[in-house]
C-alpha cells in the first residue's frame, strides 16, 4: 500500500429523482493497494457511489477522480472503466456469453485488445481466480462461487487498478464466498489491485484495512475495523450490527470473564483467549 | 443445460473470421448448395463442406448433431419425393403411391442439400458467439442505419434476449413447479384456466427479464461496451 490516493471523492451528490438525493455529499479517499469495506443499510447509497466510481451514472455535483481521471471528463470514461472494474451482486446478470472464456474475453475486446491477446489474457485471468481450464464450460453449469470468480476474471482480464465488488457474496453460499474472497486476496497480492468491497457481511468487513460506514447518502464514519466494528452506537445508528465476535466479546465482558478492547475476527478472539 | 447456440471454444480461421463475413458466407454457401444438381456438383459440395468442417476444429459430433435431431424430417422428405414424383415409369406402385427412380434421386438430393445447409449453419453457430452474430448483423445493417433505422438498438436487444434464454427457461420451469404445487397441475384442466396459469407465469418472468436486461446493460457498460463506437462516452446517459 502506498500513500498515493487512487480514489478521491469529494461531496458526491446524486438524485435519481430530482429533490430526493440518494447520495448527499459523500466523500471517500482510497489509497493504492488498500482494501476498503463499505457497509451501510439498504438504500444508504452504496451502489450509487459504486456506479460513480465506474462512471455508469453522470456526476451531478461534487468531484471524483480515479487514478487521476476525472469522472466528469466524458472523453475519458472508457479509460476510467478499464482502470476500475466492477463485480455485481447477481452473477447471472453480468454474463454476456454463456461460454466462460468468451465472457472473460469480453472486456479486453471492448478495450481494444486483439483477438489473440484477448484470449490469452482471458486464460490467464481464469487461472488466477483458480479456474484454469474452465474456458469452454457453460456459465450456467457453474456454482454461484465459480460464477462470481468468472465475473472477477472478466474484470481482471482488463487489468484494472481498482476492483469494486457490490455485494458480490450476497447470493452465493459460504463456500463460494470463501473461494471468491481467496481469489480477490490473490488479485490484491499478485497484482497490487485496490479493493473496494461493498458488503453486509461484517466478518468480511473485519478483514479489510479500513471500514467505511454509509448512512442516508453520506459517509458517516471510517477507520480501522477494530475501531469502527466495535462501536455499537455508530453501527446501530447506521442500521448495522457488530460482527458476531464483537457481540460475543461484549457478552464476555459483561459477565466479567474478559476485559479490554474487543477483537473483530475469530483469529483475534482466539489469540486473545489463548494469551 | 447445454450452451445455447452451441458455440464451441476453439481457435481456428473460422473462429477468427468476422461474423459479417461468415453470415454472408452462409447465404452464399446455401445458394451454391441449392444450385447443386448432379452427383459431381454434389460431391464437390460435400468435399467443400468437409474441408470447412476440418478447418473449423469444431468436431463432427457437434456439426452433425442437428442432422440426427431432424432424421425423421429427412426421411419424410426422401419418402415423399420417392413416392409422389410421378413423371417416369414406376418401379413399384400401390394406389396413388408410385415409387420411381428419379423420385428417389430427387428425394436424396433435396435431403442432401438440406443436410449441407444445416451443417453450414451449425458451423456458423459453433464458431461465432451470439454476441459476434449480433455484431455481424449490425455491420450488415449499417446501410440501413444511415437511413435512420435504429439498427444498434435492435441488434443489442437481440443479443440480450439470446443471452437470457437459458436463464429465463429455467426460471419459468421453477415458477411452473411452484404454481403446480400451489394450485394444481398445469395439465388436465380447462383450457381457460390453463391460459390463466400461463399468463400468471408470464408476468413474473417478464418482470425478471426487464430487471435482468437493465442489470446486464450496466454490467456490459462497466466492461467497456459501447453501443455507439464513434462516441467516446456513454456517461451522459441517465439512469432509468
Ligand atoms: N435507477 C434508479 N432510479 C431511481 N431510484 C433509484 C435507482 N437506483 C436506486 N435508486 C434509489 O436510491 C436509493 C439508494 O440506492 P442504492 O445506491 O442502491 O443503495 P444501497 O446500494 O446502499 O442499497 C434507493 O432508495 C433506491 O430506491
Ligand atoms: Mg446496493
């Protein structure tokens, strides 16, 4: 992780319906290589913010740059979309081809890669998400976790700097979730990709470098998981609950068995209990 | 569920050829096949298709599979021609049915032509994704676009629809099962009530299809797809 800020959003405001803003002045900084989790209840504007990162909706007010590209610069929208890839919630609604390899090659082709180069990067991307040799398979025959990894490969094939995942695990089973998390982690380690993961899964958020809390179209808090995810008041004001580990620790403290700041991950809990 | 459209992932000159050229090729090829008359031209056409088949690296199993699917149809074509073609001396006759040698020949020729065209079609779908077909259609429709016909939108709509066919079919089957559980089977009831059941099925499927199309179009844009390649950005488009 470096100090370079790859995403800089200042006061981003968006109203789908005039007079009823979904985003009202959201600000967010993300450093290159960072893993940021965005949490917030339904309707708090997370998806709308993500769409801005990809220039899928026009910037109405505020400023937003991704890797130095101004999202309001219509001439560079295409460039921005290559630099910032998106994995969506429903795996089945993001495939353009039912053949895995074809789907993964879609992005590179759109971004001007030759046929041969598109195929090559597609195969590489499939291997890097743990699906080598899947290029001929039918996407509809895969498990949810495999489908989301195909979607991730489709994004990786365009070699993005930033990967945004919008509730990408909410429709798949726990095993699929773990597979996707591992593949994203590998993309981060091997490619230095910056990860922005929108999620309702507090256990997943606990593994981020930083947690950003959104409420009613604004970023209301951000910080290390150890700080944000243990702040019950903050979380409940945003319609959220702390991770199970934090709640368990709270109960242990209340009964006088434990004391001190709560751990946020199972590993943290275990090491505290064993020390 | 097998791949819709039957694309076979492989790398061959046919896979790499532009879809528009392949579409034109299919039309020209079909016209040539229809011009086949005698055994020599038929043999030439067979050799040509066989060579294309090898070049395509698709595998004969996939190319010939549609013929197996239409075997009864082919048989009927041969039989009808053989029995009803009544110009010459019959080999054998039974009431109005007269088996003649030219009839058999004619039946076999028509069946052979049908087979050749079907194999050419299979070659197109096996080497061209629906997405590329859509692109090819768009290329070919370009002259129409100049006259103001919205060919882009039409081609995109075709692509999206083709893509969702397997998912929608599966969803309809699930809904059908759910409705059967709730209010009895689809079969063996009054025709009106059955019609009502189908409408009840269609509405949610349609709503799903619209939502899917919306999400897919967004996912495609996110991955750099541009409806209008001349314009740099689609960012101005609002969110509907
Ligand atoms: N295309 C749209 N048109 C109108 N309103 C929308 C549209 N998309 C989202 N909204 C509204 O914006 C609000 C916030 O949506 P969203 O950004 O998806 O929040 P989140 O992802 O945090 O659940 C919701 O109340 C939703 O109804
Ligand atoms: Mg959302």
